[in-house]
C-alpha cells in the first residue's frame, strides 16, 4: 500500500511535469509522452510503487483505457469543425488505410523473423501496433504548430487507426480461439462497427442537445458534469451493443462541438454541403432545437483541462506496467526494427498530405518531419497485449514485445521531433503566458449563416475606400522583420 502523502505528491508532480513540458514544447521540442512513461518505469524500478501492486494495475487496464479514450476523443470531436473534416475526409481516409495496411504487413513479417511466432500470431502483432496512438496524437497537435487541415487529418487518423488496431487483432484472436471466421462475418462486423458507431454517436449527440435545450434552466452550472455523465453512458452502451466506443464518442463530440448546426432560430449551413444543410434543417424543424444559448464553450474548456490530466496520468500508468527484466534481445531488436519500419513507411507516404502542409517551404519540411515521426504507440496496443492471456492463450514474449514497441516507438518519436521539428527558428517564441489549449474555435467557424428574413435587404451604396496615407519622404523605410508570422 502506497502512503496517501506519497500518492498526493505523485499526482501533483505528474500534473505539473505534463504542464511544463507542454508549455515549453516550442523550446524543448519534447512532448510529455516519453518523460511521463519513463517516470512510471522509474517509480517501479526504484520501489516507489511496490512490486506487489503491479498485478492490481494490470487488472485496471480496461477501466483506465476506457476512461482515457472517452475523455480524449470527446474533446477531439468537440474541437473539430464539420467543414474542416469534410474537406480532408477523402485524402485522410486514403492515407490512413494505406499507411496502416502497409505497416501492419511489414511488422508482421518482422515479428515472424525475430520472434519466431506463427504467421497468424505475427499478423496479430503487426496490426496491433500499426497506427498512432489516439492519446498521444492529441497531446502532440495541441502544442505543435500546423495548419488546421493537417491537425484535423492527424486527429482523424488517430481515431480510425485505434479502431483498426482493436478490430483486426480481436477478429483474428476470435478466429484463433473459436474458429468462427468467414469473409461475410468480417464484412458485417466492419460495417456494423463503422456505420453503427457513427449513427450511435449522432443519435446520442442530438438526443443530448434536445435534453439540454429542454432543461436549460435546471442545468445551469452543471452542463459539463451532466455532459460527461452522458459521455460515459454512451461509451458503455456502445461497448455493450458491439460498436466502437471510440468512433461513437468522437461523433458525439462532433455533434456537440458543431451545435449551432441544430439551431432552429438561426440555421448555420456548411458551405458547399447543400445536402447536409437540408438534412439538418429537416431535423431541426422536427425536434425544434435551439441550442444557441447552451454553454458548449464551457463544456469544451473544462473538458480540455480534464483531458490533459487524463492523458498525463495514462502515460505514467503505461510506464508502470513495463517489466524491464522480462524480455530478451530478439524482442528488443523486434521493437527497434518495428519503429524503423513505421518511420520509413510514414516518410514514404507523407507526400499524400502535401496539400495540407504550410505554404512556406521551411515550415512544410518541419511539418513533414512531424508527420513522419508521429509513430508513438499507446492505448490500443496496450489493451490488445493483455487480451491473449484473458482468452487463455499463452504467446511467449507477446506482452513484452508490444510494451517494448510502445516504449521504443515513443522514444524514436520524441527524438525525431526534437531534431527535425523546430518552429522556434521560423516563428516568434510563445509569450510568457502560454495557453495549453488548441486555438479556440468559435462555433461559427467555417459556417455561413442563412439570411435573416426579418432584416431588410436591398442595394447598398458603395463606400469609397479610404485614401492611403502618403509616406513621409524624410522618413526612412521600415526595416524588414527577421521573423515570419506565427503558425
């Protein structure tokens, strides 16, 4: 049993370390992922966390991972605008699927060569660690400088990758244990997981907006508490009926983050998405929604802070689960080769995202390096690593190989971002009052309002432009600034 005072000091230290690393990212270029994971490793190695508590920590994996993914993906959905998501959807989906499939196959053959597992087990390992972490990526994009399109693409990739990292290995494990496998079953499962999750998140989001709209007077001051209660309930229901909780929570956040789409008094219409506009208008008229005065910005701000704490403690928790003496050299080589293969594949396919990079060549190179070194693994592999033991399957070295892949990929990602991502050389350093949050988007961002019928319209008289002031011939021209615009 760890003394209460030690627990409180650890909690305070973890939160403050995560805050400092995020706030100084532009100068240190080190995300909080690796230092917090190493802190967990050190706590076990030094005996600060007694070895007898590790077994209890293993049993908490399903609960800790579920709570973390619910908090993180909810705030990811809240911060994404529909117009930005639709703009990158096609290219982001193609990039995600191509990179993940190629990575999964490459890592499977590496596992077959190094660990000498069967080809079937090797493919389970390969797809288990084939995509970036849905917990680490939001941490990265919150502090790195990039375009909105690139930020949305990386967040979308992390969500879809987490689903595939869970779905493909679990399907293969089900085949290995029960043998109930057919292409029709797999296709039906994939369709139900993707479409069922999206529909479930949409229904939950619209229903919750309707409830908050009807109870706005009673829910004042408790909007975040009630909303998070709904988030947890939605996660539990989606897991119970067999759809993806990750996609469901992500779509739930999307609906709440774009709440003005459902305002019956002021229809907000996404540009160039006329069919979606009509569907929203029909739904708004049917439900008589008017969520304009709901405190969605307050929910977003509080959820950002809660997600920051949740992700920080999750990384320490993953570090606590590592067993430094429980692996051999071949597993270490497998983890290192896997990290190198993931990096090579992402670098090879990074030109697919060239339209989303910064127009400035120097910043574009920096952002391409960030995309390539976005190889840190986390939540989904940690969950899959413990599933075989729960099913009664003993795969020698599987758990240690997955945990080593998480650790080494995070290490390579941190070093690569430190070396190749240098925004401070091309933009002013952040001011002393650093905000940890991503730029706050207004709910009106990216949308155009329908004309108000109560406001008269008509031809307007053009206003002549104001004459520009003549420069003083005796005044020297201003010196060029050595710094470009902030990203």
